[in-house]
C-alpha cells in the first residue's frame, strides 16, 4: 500500500515507464542536436537558450506527470488523476510549442530533410491537423469524453488505454495551442483577437466539466473503483476535489494563456500598426508622389552606378518629412504679383 499522498510523496514515489523515458531521451537528444547544428551553421545567430529551456521544461512536465508520484497515485486518487490531466493537456504542450521544435528542424537540417519537412508542414494533412477549428473541437471532445462519459471508466480500468490517453492529451494540447501561441511555419496565421476569442470560447468547457464533477456522485464516470487505501478520501469527496481542480486549475491556466496572448499582441510591432494599415498605405503613396515632384525625373532616380532606380524603394521617412514640409511651404507662399 502506498503512503498517504502528499507533496513529499509526489516527489519521492517514482515509477519507471520505458516509453516515457525513451521519448524524453530522444526528444531532448534531437533538440540538442538541432541547437548544436544551428550554432555551427549560424555562429552569429545561435538558437535562443530560453527556447531550449522551455522545450526541456515541457519534457520534464511530461516525465513528472507520468513517472513521479503524480503518476504513481493516479490509479487510486481521482483528484491526482486530474492534476495529471492538467499537466499533460494544458502545461506541457505550451512549453513544447514555445521551444519551436519545427522551426529548429528547418534551421538545422539540409536537403533532402529540409525539403521533406517543408512538404510535410504544407501538406493537406498537416493543414487540417493544425486547423484551429479542428484543434478546438478535439480539445473540447477530449475534456468531455475523458471525464464525463463512459470512456472515463474504460481508461481507468485498462492500463494500456490509460497510457494511450496520456499520449492523446499531449498531442491534442499541442495541436490546439500551436496556432494560438506558436510561431511555427504552419499554414494558419491567426490574428491576435481571434486567438483571444478561441481561448475565451474554450474556457467554459473546463468550467462545465469541473462543475459537473463537483456536483457528481460516487457512480459518476472516472471514479476509481478498485481497492482504496484507508487514508484516501471517500469516492464522492475525491470526485469533488477533482472537479474543483479542473474548474479552478483549468480556468486559471487558460486565463494565464490569455494573458500570454495579450502580451504577445502588445509586443508585436506588426500588430501595433495593423489597425492603421490602410492609412499608412495611403500616406506612403501620397508622400511618394510629393517626393517624386522634388526629383529631376519623376519616379526615377540615378543610383551610384548610374542605373535608374525606382523611387518607391529608395525614399525614407526623412525624405517624406522634407517633401511634406516643402509642400506645406508652397501652400502658404503668397501669390506672386504679375509684373507684366
């Protein structure tokens, strides 16, 4: 029998999972290989260390969720099982996405691997899997089915299905969050308001699931039915604790991701002028015309080599300002007297 569940037990009661261990070693090894390759090929622009740390943190979260005491007690405590689900679905995937492993592969690889990766990312299958609608639907169905349907009992009673559920959570979480917080070279480029709205629309899924579990009974899906240790709470209390964790923890993590999207939005220079794009284009076109009137040949300028050069590609803001000031000065000049 296991000791009572606590923070110390979660840190000390480890179990070995060959599949998770192999995945972790391979993932960290391949990522490290990519970092070294980029450093050798582009010594002036090495791969950011903070991205490496975030990717490694995502792998560590998976290891902790499945092999530490959290994974050891997940068959006996429903609320511990819920902690595991939150880590695999909502914590590990964003960390892995922040590491940008797909971009790293493109920077570190050469042909034919480089071309093959680009083809895969642009394929119809990859476009569908990274489609925000597919990710949102898959996320909602995964949360509801894993906790409020008969599938929850099947996952709890079948260890192989239980392990497959863990893999499914990581994959669904990765596909859902990728177009929202990722900067990978996928097809979909969502505006920041759309990203924010998607997270807002998906938050009630966690809220509803948490409330449904919080008001459930001992016969609700997913409650461990095997031998329970004496120190464990009653099945109903265990279920309610799990519902509270899903409600508060899930909504809290989702709110944190909303703030992350808002921070990305505020720091994105391109987004800061997107609302004025039409005005900027009109202003630029008008000032191009003004600058052109100040040149000896309208629309054409001679470069240092004597070749004609398109004025639209050579003017800058200083020329814009000077031309605009000259234009205003001409407007305010008094009309010349007729000497004839």
